[in-house]
C-alpha cells in the first residue's frame, strides 16, 4: 500500500459552487492507480460536495436553496462580528461538510459521468482555501 499526500491552495472564489475536479487530479503523479482519495478542507465557512458538473443551473439553484434555508437576516444570530454572511457560512459547512472520500480508479477520481467535485464557498469575500488530499492504494 502506498500513501501520498498533497496540499492544494485554491484562490479566493466568490460565493457559490466552483468545480475543482481538475485542480485535484492535476496533482496525481500516477504512483497510485487504485485506492481511495480523501479530501479535507481546512476551513469552516466553505464546504466540499459532489454534484452534477454539466448544467450551471444546478449550482445556482443550490446556492439559492442554501441561502433560503439559512438566511443572513436570521435575527437570532449572535456571531456577527465577521459579517452577516459568516454565521450562515458556518451552518452551511456543518450541513455539507469539509471532507469527501472518493474511489481512485486508473489514477483518477472514480466519479460518475455527470459528477464533479466542488468547493462550495459560503462567504461573499472569502480568502484562499486549503485542501489536504490523501491517496491510499496501489
């Protein structure tokens, strides 16, 4: 069994879903062709998710739904000193999560035909985001 670990620093993105599949796969050097890929996002105001990678309306609908589900204007939030979008971002992160496990097949992420890995940015003006990517396999 071989283990490889990479750090991927993503640039600041606007709020919304951003396809990062290719940025992840570009790091793979071929030394592990089959196994498991663990992705971990080192932040609490963005999330990782797998979703459809063809129709952009999926991304905008997801953003709209999450904003309706957890509105910035919720009057009971106390954690507001980092901005009105910060506490909602933390809650969205709690719902969607910061990690994914994906099969590695033939040296690539074993995603379905219409699937992609997304950074779901929940802040209006985010900083760069860091991902720890661990491959384990043969």
